[in-house]
């Protein structure tokens, strides 16, 4: 199948291109970039539209596995908003053994291409260390390291940490597990140990591992860690590490409220004082009080009886989030997390919202905004044929109207699709049209050091 995309504005920051050029796609790759209109089996007229590489979400939380199959929901939402590659296993959390998860994707396909982090917390619990507040034994630490090394050898892109969620992780455990990335210079990605005014020491803790082992470091969702008045100083801290040789970057979602489960350590005693708020800042997204703001009584009840309940907490500062997303060291990541269609709208709205509310509003140029969603995360992940549209690149493409694209997802209806995205193609085939899914099986597993997207 030869597909010609013509008359669009091609924006490909990986190759420093912003020009009216046509794309010819064939056999899953970009076959030609040209001013001509070669013959094709299928022609898409992209007049008045932007043609860009498919968006890459470096930080999201994958769908669960039910009865040996992945129960697709958030991956569908990713596809509808222009994402063609998503990275799960973040914040130390895997919903399933990450290597087995990749095997399921190989077997069945997926709405988008998927890479996986090996989650530190997942392998910690697998070792028998169930107490998140307590230390591990030497035997448990050895087992964690064996599990992480095996996952990296099997293709996981790096190790993720949720140090905030597992406060029992001491310096020895963190550094020894991070050392698993040294041999191949794999990425470590971290939800750091603390936020608000204590975020600076928390970032320093993670940076130390990068400095010791000469490995790249990703600071996860920097907005929800330092978006309370600390952003300017925090970005300056990260810039200092980078200027002195550390390969460090951050991701951020374009919302001013974070989301986590009510039973996590985020809501341990002291959270009201830390965020300078009262219980009403926390909204329950599922369960018997779905949609309601908390009271002291409902907060205590849900934390006791339904600790997995997803919440949204409205405490972040808009100016800090805008500052972060303007910064050249920060890329876009959704941190999307959904339970049975419930959760934060970032899972279904991040990328269109960024284009509508940050790019179109003038915070950042269209060219630089697309780079934050394509070439920058692709390079970070070592995906040499993703995030670009030169000849030979994978034919993952999004076509959208820059004046009309907008997110549809809301806090009271978090899975509503966006509008203004005409086509999403994966491997040169149409996966979504007008924000509706056409094919749900074009994506596949992506493994580190395997540049091709291959299905077994």
C-alpha cells in the first residue's frame, strides 16, 4: 500500500523541517519526501493541516491485563489524541510483568506502539518486600536487582521509580538498583521522593545516581513535584546538572491539578499543610462519592475502605506549569492513569490541550511544541526511527488542524475525545480518523535495542 499525504505543512523538528512538502508512505516507512505528487494507492489531502510525526508519550500508565489479555482503554485514548508511541511502567509501577506485557503486545497488537519501563516497586513487591515504609533485606535486594536486570535484557527501556510511593527505599537500595542501568546506559525515570519545598533534595537524590553511574535521568511530571511556587528554582537546579555533564531532562502535563490514589503516601499525614489547602482540594474520581470534593469524613472513609480510589487534587500553580512547558529541557508527558474509564482528563486530553492551550495561546511556538512531543522523547528513548519523518523513518504520522485542535476530556467526563485531528497513521496505515478509531491493532511492542517494530 502506497499512501501519499499532500498539501500539508510538514513539521519535523528532528530534521529541522517546516515546509510544504508531500510524504509518500510505503511498507510501513517513509518512502519519499517530495514537492511532487507520485502515484499512490491512497491519497490524503492535508491542505490547511499540519503533518507531524506521531506523538510520543514518554510517561503514562498502561492498561491492565484481564484473563491473559490487555483490557484496552487508555491506549485507545492515546490513539485518539495523536499518540502513536506510549511508554508504560512509570513511577515504579507495572500492572503485570513488563516483559510478559510486551509479549502480549507482540501476540495481539495494540492501538499504539508501546515501550515499557521496569518498575522498581513492582520488582520490590515481587521479592516479598510488601512494607512500603520498611527496608528490604539483602536477599530481597538481590532478587530485585536480578528481576530488573532480566527486564532490561529483555528490552525494557529503563528502570522507573516511585520513591514518593515507597519511602522505605533507602539510599543503598536506590543506588544499587539504579546500577543495573550502568552497563548499557539505560534511562532511570523517577517520581522523586518529595515535592513542594522539599523537591530540591529529592531531585538531588536521583541526580546522584546519574552522576555516579553516568546514566541518563528523567524527572517525572515535574509540574506535580515543583508546581507550587518552586518551578523557577527547580528548573535552574536541573539546568545546573545538565551544564555540568549530567544527561537529565523532565516531562510535564499541561494541567494544574495532579492525580493519585487516595491510599498513597502523597496523602499521608501532613499533606494539608504541605499543599496549604483543605480537604475540598481533593476530588474523588470513582466510588460512592464520585465527583465530590472531600470532607474530613469522606476522605478518612475512602482512604480506609477504598485506598485504590483515584483522586484529583487542585493545588498546582498555573504559572509554574506554563514556565515548565516553555523550558527547553521539559517535554510533554501525560502521566495518564485510568480505572474503568475514570480518572484525570490528562489521559485523553494532554496533547491536544498542549497544542490548544499552550502553543496556540503563545507560550511556545508550534515547531518547538511539536519537538517536545516527537523528536525530543524519541531521542531520549533511543527510538531512532520514531519522532521523525525523513526517508526510512517509521510511517507514524498525525495530521491536525492547528487552529481547531482542542481537548474534549473534562474532569467530570475524562475520556471524551479531542477534535481537530484528521488522521493518525501507524506504520503507514490509518489507525484513527476524525478522532475515531479505525484500527485498534496496528501498534506493537517496542524493545530497547530493537529498532524495528516487529510482531512475532
